[in-house]
């Protein structure tokens, strides 16, 4: 009987992927739970199972006033314990096995975020797709699926990138992605032995799922071409990656520590004539031939966006013609002017830059500001008195505007006609 029980437990352990020792422990816990349902059970007690004879024994110890066990352990196995065990052990045993299986599955995938797995589509709906990974299932949320690609169908086999492993009461919940840039990296690691061996490094990856990906690679061996290693003979290696990504285009560029060269390469397949880096703003000003402008920017700015993500520089692309036009255009040196507190704003109607004072005054251009400054210049007091005197003479006695005493004034002697004209004009007014 003992041998039969041992063989049955061994078969169960193998079927469930659990060690025989673990299974004996689960069975002992199940029997202990069954024993403690007896109203006359000892509070501090436990169950042991002899693996050889399959003899089940319940041991106990007395507790002191503080609830600590003391004294010798003794056998308290009930006479009818076999019947009690038979009634309750099966359910508790199966529950313990299920819990152990859930724990083992979680431990198998815990810490594997960033790994790639292969699964078969079981079912799909508007929220997620369920992938069968073998012993566990993985969730592929709608947000992690390539929107422009074909929808997964039952039976399809897909590779996916693990983004999260959660521990739940029902076992591990594995969340995977088909849009993560890490998927492309892992696919190249699978297809390119030089990457797996550390000879070739993936320095960066920028991706717009379903459309285009750019990766930068470098070689730790001067005899190995990193781009050629990733492309493979007649494109065999990169073709495997592209097929798994359902035709997504992949640009492979050589990495460079020279940021000027790196930015230029990142805009491949466009040919770049010049790169100007502005470290204070983190901007790379890129000059390209006129016929390369559209290619450099890409469809809806895609090529420039990917280059920005890959290099970390903000990309400002200009054609040679645009650069020449900017050089000929008048430059308004706003920075050289001293302004009151405020900020530069763009006129929504004209697009012209204007200065908006902080005190709420109307916004103005540089020319308007300079004109306002000129209008605020106060005249010399002496000149102001002379002007007032001239105006009085011109109004009261216009015919004597050219008398000697006025001509004697050095400032007016040089312009006697203007004084007479003033005398003739004021009376008419």
C-alpha cells in the first residue's frame, strides 16, 4: 500500500512539474489542516509522513503560559485519523498543488521583463489578444499591438516583448508588447550571433511601429563590419527581422562618437551636406541639398523624428536655398536692445515678433519701440524758450519777423526765410 501511494505521488509530482519532496510537504500540510478541524485537536501539532512506509503520524507539544512550546513531543494521532484524512485531504491537496504551480510559474517569469517570448494566438477581442506560451498565457493589449498591421488571428505564431510580470491570485499575469523598441533589439540578438556574442553592440533604437525603425550599431572588433553583420548575406538576417515585424522598414546605421557625423548618419537615406550643433539649445542644424530636403524630413516628418529619438538632438533641417535666403534677409538684433520687463510674442495675424511689456502695455515691434524712445526725448530747455519766443513774435507781429534783433541771434540768422514764412503762415491759421 505504501509503495502504491509513493508511486502515485511520484507520478502526480512529475505530471505537475513538482518535486516529490514538495508534494510530501503539501500533503503533510493538507493532513494537518484536516486534523485541526477536530474539536479535540492539540493547538501546537504537526503531521509527518514517512516516505518509505507512508506512515502518517501527528505529533504535538504542550504550550506554556506565554504560548511557547516546551517539553517532549508526543504522538497524538487519532484512531480514526485515516477516515478524517480521506474525507478532507484530496481537496486540500489539490488546492496546495495549484498554489505551488502558480508560484512556480511566477518564479519562471519573474524578472524576465525585457525578454522575448514566442506564443500562439488563442483568442482576440477589442481589448487584448491572448497568447499561449505553453504553461502560461500572456496578454497582448490593444495598445501594444501595431495598429497599421494585420490583426492577429487564432493560430498565428508571434514573438513578443515582455514588459511586465504581475503576481495575482490566479497565477502570473504576463503583459507583452509588439510595439516596444526592445522587440527589435531582441530580434536582432536572435538573428545576429555577433550581437549575442558581444562583438557587435546595439547603441540605440528608435521606432515608429509598423512604419520604420532606425538602429545604430558599433563593432568591438575592427575586422567586423557592424552593419554588414546585421544585414547578413544578401540581406538574410535583416529580412528575418522585417518579416517578423510584418514588413516594417529597418534602417541600420553605424554609430559614431562624433556627434556631427552621428546626426548626419541618423538622417539616412538622405545625404547631408553640413551639420551645425548648438549645445546650448540641444539643436542640430542640418543643411541638405535642395533635392534631398523631402527625403531628409521624411513622410510627415518621420525621418527627422526618428533621427531625433536616436541621437537625442533636436533636428532642424534646411535646404541650401533656405540657408541662402536666411543669410540675405535683414536680421533684427532684438537681443542687443534694452527692453523693459516682458516677453517676445508672435503676432497671430502677421506672424511678426513683438515685445509684450509685463505691465500690460500694447505689444510693439523693434521699430515701434525705437520710435517711442525717440518721441520721449526731452528738448533742451534753452532751445524750448527760444522756440516759444519765436512763436509769440510770429503770431503777434508777423511783419517784423525779420528785424535785426532776431537776425542777431546766431541760431536764427542762418534761416531768416523760415521765420518770415512762419509769420505768413500763422495769421492764415
